[in-house]
């Protein structure tokens, strides 16, 4: 079941609402972090830079490739994917 915070979003948006490109979740530069697929299994993290919400924030977010902006929310996501259910 989908939640309003986007926790189960699995789309491919990779840019924040403020226009920053997302850092790959598997990368530790320019921003080091502990949000890895091993530490947060089944949350959609992996070898990609797509917006996710692995920790229950208010919405989708990502680390950015900008050294001066560690992370930012991703508001520009495909809402059809956000609310799509696997139930038929």
C-alpha cells in the first residue's frame, strides 16, 4: 500500500524540487551517508540516484551532488507512479 510520504515510490525522478541532481545512493561523494541498500533493505535504495524516502521523512528526498547542499526534497515526481498499486 502506498503512503502519502512516498515511502514505496519506485519511480526514476532524480532531480530535487530546487533543481539539484541527486547523488547515487551507492556513492559516498560528495556527501557521505549511511543510507545504503544494506542498511535500509526493501526501501528502494541501490545503484541509482532516484528520489526515495527510506527513513519516513515528510516526503521523497535525496542527497545532492552539490557540496553545499547535502540533501533536498523531491517534489517533482510522477504522481501516477507515486499512487500506483500492485493490486489489480
